[in-house]
């Protein structure tokens, strides 16, 4: 189970980094979102992966650490708000600049200085 979990985190990080390095704003937003999902999974795994254990002390002999669950829940809410903000910012940049390229110029309009 740990190998599958680590593989999923690694896949999300690699896809996120690939999308962050793109030249348009929407793939960058998707890359940041995938990277934040990978960080959330990593935080969740820091509480030790366990099955059928209670998250509250006193209900059973074995319990799961509730702190990583609370951190991930908070990170999901903050990540959703930041993603919404960045999407609105990208839409505004597209409307103002007329292009969704990160540097403001499409590839075909760039001049090569030799």
C-alpha cells in the first residue's frame, strides 16, 4: 500500500512540475493544483497509514493521529480558495493582455536576438 501511495504522490509531483513549466496560464494553474494535491497526500501520509483505526483517543486501543487529517482539511480549503483566485487572475490577465502566455507574447511574435 505504501508503494502505491508513494507512486501516486510521485506521479502527481512530476505531472505538476511538467505543467508548471508550460508557457500558458491555464496549464500552470492545473500544475499548481496537482502539486498541492501531492503535498496534501504527503501530509496525510505523515500520520502513518493505517486502516480501521479511530481518529479520536479513548474509543479504541489503537488510534490514528488526527493532526495530519486536520492539516490536510485546512490545506484543501486554502488550496481551493487560492485556485479560484489564480483562475480569476488568469482570466483578467487574458482579458487585459489579449493573450494567455506567461510572458505576454505568443511564441510566433517573439523576436530572436542574435
